[in-house]
């Protein structure tokens, strides 16, 4: 039987080569984005809803009388009323482990951009200053090697472990803090958060946002860090208190920060991180660390496989 499949916010995954594969299962409607007042109409006849960030609440599920499956094109599932879906026997399937290499690469892109003063040296040459130099080199900003540095990881899941391996390749010593308290990896030294903050030269965050991690890094944590420390957050916005981070950067409490995730996305115009006095101390990207073309393509492939498995299990599936 033909299934009606609707992808509500395809712009969140961009122009990937395999997005039209869902037509294998039936009629496909793809929308760049879907506003709340468009949801009822677009989901009314849907058998399968694909969403990344569009909210699917009980009203939408109750209105979509044919709905048999919700596919989340992401790992996080907080945009769906899971309890209501469970009560009404509507499966909700997410995707995991599609962006490990992309986030790992982006973590080090941020770190090296800050550590090596990439912005300063690039602008030094492009401004014409280097062309006027009497010598072949320039030492306007001191940078340091990663070799021998202590690299602290908050959240040692798949991404955290991938980051640890790459940090080891640079010669770093790895320590980690488990936000759940359950993660034990004998390959690396597990420490409590205060210890990680005080001895790490670099800290990167690869944890989910929950009641244990919200505002995990606020001013009282930041002042525990080394003055030359670099903080990277590619986990979730809300883990780092942005007002406190801005205060710490302007006050010279830490050396710099790379931020890919924010408490509100897109970023608020009045976010204090936009008003840092020394712009070189912070590098902000628009929640893109996960989004290499390979990662986005794999994400869609995994959604496709989720639908294929669901249909295969439902031998009496009818639209």
C-alpha cells in the first residue's frame, strides 16, 4: 500500500543527495520548514512524519488519524510528546551515532583556531602588514603545542571517546567526568568535575542537556579553571551559562571558548557572548559541528532504514 510520508523541516538537514529515497515507501512531501499554524494541514493525512525540530504534541497526533510512525531526524526526542505517543501506540524512532566524526573534527577545528590565534595571523597577512615586515616570520601572538597538555572531557560517550583518541594523537593526557555518574572507561582517568576543572588545559563538552547538566558550567566553575584554559562546548546549549562565560572571558578568567550550541537557537541578538570585548577570545558557530555532508547523508540513511525496518515488521501495514 502507498504510504503518505511528510518531512516537516528538511532545511535542517540541507541539500543531501539521498533525501528523496523516502519515495521508495510511497508519496513524499518535503517542506523546508513548518510553522505551528501549518502543522494540522500538513500532517492530517500522514502515515509517517519525519521531523528534526518541529514539535509534535498530542493535538497533532490526535488530529493525524492515519499516523503510524514518527521518525526524528536527530538524537534528541524532546520535540515529541513521547508519553502520549506511547499511550496511543505510535512508535517514535530517533537516530544515533551519525555525527561522531563531524563533531570530533569540529571540536579540534575550534580548539586549533583559538589555540593558534588563526584569526590574528590570517588578518595580519591579509592586512598587508606581513608584506611590510623586515623578517620572514612574526611572533605577534604566542601559541603552544597540545603535546603534554591535560585534555578534560565532559561526557565520554561515542563522541567523547572519539575526541579522546584524537587528543591522544596530539600527545594530550586524557581525563574525563561522567555527567551521569555511570560511565566508566578504564582506558582513561575518571575524575570529579572540580578536579577536571582545576587541572585541565583544554575542556570540551560532549554531554546531553538534562537536569544534571543544565548550568553545569557557571561562574563558580569557570573561576576554578586555569587562566590559559580553553573551553569548547559542542554538546548542548544550556550546559554553559552564557552570561557567566562572557564575564569570565572579559575578566581574563580563562583564555578562550569555542561555542557551537546556545541556550536559544538561533542566537538572541542580546546574547552577552556577542558583546565580548576581545572578539579573539571566543569562536561561535551556528550549531553546525554535527553537520558535515557525510553526517547529514548518514542521518537520512538511518531514518530511511528506520522506516524500512518498521514497515518490514508490520506485515499487515495498511495506509
